[in-house]
C-alpha cells in the first residue's frame, strides 16, 4: 500500500496524538526507487528540545559510519 507524503504526515500526527505525550517524529522513507522524502511532526515539544534530540541522534548516526 503506497502512501503519499501528505498521508504519511497525517499518520505521524495521529500517532503523536494517540500516545498523548510531548514528542517529535522525524521519518524518512523511499518515495520511489530514487527519492527519499522526510516528514516531521511535533506535539508539545519546545524547539530547543527538538534540536537537542536531533543533534544527539545525528552524532550517534555519524559515529556508526
């Protein structure tokens, strides 16, 4: 079942609403064989906390390369 970016964005927002905690999601997915798309969703998260979380995630990812 292929979903477009807008549908995936809605699913991310619905998930955050369902778990009902301050949170953020960044999701990367293959839109097709050659292109990767990103969506993100925030729920009651200060932007400073999001940036801090993403920075830790990127540092972890880079250390695995």
